[in-house]
């Protein structure tokens, strides 16, 4: 984060005009959202090939054919467009921050990875896990990758907005 240094030589009040800061936050939120959507849209995939098409009730309409999933560490591949269209950005009402979220329920599984699947405790044979295999989904980050790329640019813009928005109002000593 940028350093802010103030030298006070008389009594007064520091005021911050947040209008420029709000504009910077709205711009940054839109930039992160659009770059993330673009990253998901352009991802080619380097992982496993799935036959029988992609999509379903939870991901949108079914698309016939096969598709190639993303490799671990790479952004998710666009199958039906649901993940890409679920990316939403919000600016805090105070103007002091923003949030960008992928609203599809499986987005966090892709971003952070997941482990599990099935239920080994169900059925008659609870003593051993007959044929049960824990499935692991390695992370396929998209938002984290974009934030790492744009972090220094956003920091620079916020620093400029803060510097331009600060004013000094001299007051009398009481």
C-alpha cells in the first residue's frame, strides 16, 4: 500500500472528499469483473477431455459434443457461459471499497479447490470403504489471478484519489 505522510504545523482538520474515491472504486470493480469474464471466456483448457457434452441443470443448457476442462492452476474453461455471466461487481456505499463475486454455486470450488464426493458411511458396509475414492478438484483461480495482475494499478489509482481528495482546513486553537 502507498504511504501517506502528513506534517502538521498548525491546528486544523483533515477532510477527505470521497467523490473521486467512489469513482475509482466503481471503475476498479468494473475492470476486475470484465477482465475475469474475459479470462474465463478465453481459457482454452489443458486438462481432461469430457465426452458427452457439458452443461446441465446446474450450469445452464446442455451442449452436445465433448469439451476439454481446464488444467489445475489455469482459469476455468467456459462450457455453458453460466460462470462468466454470474460474475457481479459491487461498490460499497461509503466508497471505501468494492467486491467482485462469481455467483454460480460451484465458483468457489473452482477458485479454491475442493475435496470429497460420495458418502462412504451410507449402506450396509460401514466398516470399510469398499471402492470409495476421495475426489480432489485442484484450484482453477480466475478472480485471484486478475486481482494479482491489477492490484498495483488499483493501489496507484486509490493513492492518487486519496491525495487529490485530502484538504486541510485550518482552525483556531481552543
